[in-house]
């Protein structure tokens, strides 16, 4: 699933900024974006494939959030991470996110200055972003844009360790209800909605789904042995995912259908060995791909909009992003330290 999530993320983060492509409702709910997509669907042209990508692919982040909740339970509630103190848990995850973001920001600023000699950034915003606090500043800009994920997922790590880890499921479902009610009470197109969603409000539902799955569903629970059953579940999930985009309140619970659809896609792809190998390889490279792709985007996006060859430039962007990530992977790899068996809480 990591491979699927990262290819969605890096592709969408380039194509949705191409001229004529409608931005999807990822942070705010604006009916005009849906209407624009429907108009393009009824009058197809060369932009339609990119509008389809923009309509369905911005949600790879939710898959990573789901996998984060799933993985934390396996390690810290069922695995060798049990007993790790709150301080050590939070520090180790902060250090990991900070290190990845620091390297990514250094690369981004270097590329930005080399490609645009007059490139200017706000020092305060950049410092807050570096410290994983950029999401908390309602008037600041997160640069590069995709790095909002680092601050948000760090918030979820803290929430998990303080309120969810080793506690009853009712606690996290109360949090899910409060997050959905909070977003439902905010105007759909407001800056307040964007502020909530680039922080933990967007993440709580998919994260808790991952926690619940790891606690109560064994691996076999996700198995759909018959191809017809798997395909049928995919069609149903995909239809519900599509329909959820046409109403503000159903849009809030869309992570349910995104994750359900992704699970079936992964199961279907696993039946084709070549696809399974490719996406497993992309999954292993996903962290570096996420950090590197904004730097490649700043180099190629302007050229793509200038020349108008969206297909060719998208291919070049993906090729360069994957190639550069392979080259830089050793620089982003860190030696894993053994987690102590027991510590005082």
C-alpha cells in the first residue's frame, strides 16, 4: 500500500498544478471544483486525464496515515516497543521527522536558489517548518507545500502515545467523533477548515482506522480469495468514494472509502507478480520519494506549463524523481537502533 500511496502523492502534487487542471477538495470543500470536473467529464479533452488524477489521487496521504496507525500498534502494543516511555517515543519520532525534513529542506532551498537566483523564503515560516511547527501557524506558509505532512503526522504520534496507546477503543472513537463534528461546524471553504485539515483533524479518522485494524483484524481479514469478490468490493468502494465527493458531510468521512478502495487495489495487484514487485519496491523507496519530489517539481513545473506538453513533462518528472530518490536513498537511510524491552512509563 505504501507504493500505491506514494505514486498517488508524487503524481498528483505535480499534475494538479498544471494549467487548466482543477484542484481537488483536499483541504476545503468547494463545489466549484467538483462542477468543473463534471463539465470536463461531459466535454472531454486533453486535460481530462489530469483532471481524473486530480479528482482521485490527492489522498495517498490518508493511506500513509492509516499505515502509521497500523504500524504503531504492531510495534508499541504488540511488538518489541512495548514499555517504551512517552519521552523516548516522542523524541525518537520527532528526531526521525526532523532529520528527513531537514535534508529535504536543504535540497529544496539549494534547487530553488540554483533555478531561481532571486528565490525568496520567509525565514520565520521556514524556521517553524523546520521545527515541525509550521502547521500551527494559521497565517504562515508551508514551503514546500507537501511538507505539511511532517508536522501533522508528528501531531498524530503525540496524540497516539498520550491518548490512544494501550487504551480502550472508545477513546479513539470519541476523538474521531469530535474531529468530524469540529470540521462539520466550520464553513467548508474557510481558512479555518484548511487549518483544521492540515493539522490533526484530517488525520484522526484514517489513523484510528489503522489502529483498529491492527488491534482487531488479522492479516487474513483483508484477504479476498476470489478475484470476483475482490473486484466487486473494489467497485462498491470506488462508487462510494466517488459519491462521497458530491456532498460536504460525506466528504468528511471519505477516508473510509479511500482506504477500502486502496485495500482492494492492493489485493488485485498482488495477483500480478510484476505489479506487486514494482509497488513493493516503490513502497521501500517511499520516504525518499516524498522528501525529494518537491525539489524536482520546482524545476519542471514552470517548464511544463510553458511548453504545454503535460504528458511528456509528467513522465520526465516521475523519471527524474524516482532516479534522484534512488541516488539519494543512502543519504536518507538511518541505522535502526534496538528498542529497549522495558522502560518506566
